[in-house]
């Protein structure tokens, strides 16, 4: 069994990699969080006094966000005023020792503080810099502010979310941020490989939130480019792919059934006692089923409404048909599979309070990631990191008095 809570010290895949994180909230910091989970030393730069706004987002415990403890696990906190010349010099000194910088400011902000790609690559030619922004580092929209909600709208995702007779809805999480984070990590890993193959030459990775959305929009662009077809909101169903939808059960719950491959469809129809549909040659392949999707959905819902969720799931599991209820946070928290896979980690805060956080993804058999500590206190590692840069205790105290750290 994989254990995502294992201590990733000895065989961590990113052991020895130093990452400097500039930015706040989700898109850049979540990318850095993934690297930290797999052993990179991530130094998070935060504004003195206030820190990352994520520290105050959503549910708080003793004034600190539970989200913070999870997303900032394994990171070191260093407070630096990026608008101060002395603070900028501290960052440049850190970057000399870094492998990767991750930032998610609006394009041009770091350049104003003498911390842009040109300035940082001069002090460290091998540097890899991941730059996450709403629209990318260039183009007509580059200077616009952009959050996940905007990116999801610009990239086409929001238009497709929801039911056709209602306004578009959000996915329930800031999916634009997390997708951009994942692309940032992928880009950093590819750039590290390129570095090894090209005599240590660094580069920057330009990640746009709206492009991260567009990149996963399946056939939306080819369908419009060739046929002028505009995808529309379809609620729980998947147009052109059948059967795959959400159905109500006898106990007022919902079951999601995805039986859209040819062999699974036949097993599914036999499981719900519709051999006539299982043997219908017009339904043997997806194009035929898609043309009769309303008929199929009616037959399926007739079956699900006669059974409670648990009974329906058991029948479909026995027939090897992909199906699930729609889990709440409580369902996920208590799910035995997630528990067995180490995806609900039980940790403890400094005051002894228990906290549960998501486990680490992906699972590596020989060099697993894990949680070494939860999100740090603001400036917790100031002395450690500044001492490592050669600052004396009196110099550190002076920086504090001057508001630099």
C-alpha cells in the first residue's frame, strides 16, 4: 500500500532542489506546494506583518486558515518587503542559490522591483523561472488582472458549466488556478530536463490561467473551426457520448453512470434487465447510442428510480459498470478507499489540535512525497534563511526595525 504521509527525506525525487516562491493565494503557491511535497526546499516570500492573504481565507482556526496549513505544507516562510531595495537584494541573494523561482504577480510587477526574469537570470544563468499570470507575459491582454473565475470564462469553461436554461456556474473550486499550477510544475520539470541537456542554460516558463483552461477544453475548438459548432451547456449529460449522465434514485439521491464503451453498455443493459437494448444492433456503437440518448436515459432512470442508491451501486459494481454516488465532504472524508490510499492525512497543529489534510498526488513507488510539517508561521524561518545568506543577528534585527523583513 502506498503511504502519502511518508517522510520524504532519503529518496525524495526533488531533494536538493531549492525553490523561491514569490506571489500569493493559489496559482503560483500551489505549484510550489507540489514541489515541496516531493522534497524541494521551498522558501515562501511573504509581506512582513500580513503574509499571504490565503492565511485568512475560508475556515479559520485560531486566526489561521485551515487551507493554509495544507497548501503551505513543507514550506519555509521568509518575510521580505519586495518594494524595499534591501528586500530586493535579499531575494536576489536567495536566487543565486536557487534552482527555480515561482511567481504569480501581474506581468511587469517584478520588473518594477528589479526582480524580473532579466534581472534574476543575470545573477543566476541556470535559473528556471515559472511565471503564472492571468493572460501570459505578452499579448494584448497581458496587463489585465486575472483570477481563476475570469480565466475560466475567457477560456470557454464557464460557458459550458451548468444547465442550458440557467446562467453558467462555477465548478465549485478555483479550477483555473489549480490547472495553471499543474502546468507550471510540468513546465518546471521539462525545463530542468532541458537544463541538463543544454549546459546549464536556464529559461522561464510562461503559464497563462486562461490558456491552462483552453488547453483542456477537449474538442471545442476543432468542432467550431471545422463546422462552426458552438458547444452549449448540457447539465449532467455528455452530448454525443451515451449513456453517461446523472440519475435520481428511489431514496432521493443521485447516481452517476458512465457506460459509454461498447462492452460496458451491453453489460449495463443486461444488469438493468433490458436485453432488448443490449442486443439492439443500432446501439452497439456510440454513434447509434448518441442518436437515441433520450430513449436510453429514460430507460436508465426508470430503473434507478425503483432502487435506492446503495442497491443500484451494488448491482452495477457486480456487473463492472462504472458508477458512483455524488460524494459530499463527509463522504470523501470517511471513504475507505481514500483512507487506504493515504489520501486523508491526519496531522496535528502546534496547539495539539487534530487536522485532516489531503494526501499527496501522485504516488511514487520508490521515492514518495509526503508531509514533513504543516504551513509555517509568518516569518518562522527568517533567522535560519538569513543566517544562511551571511546576515548576523544584529543585521537581522536592523532589517526588522526598518520594516524590510
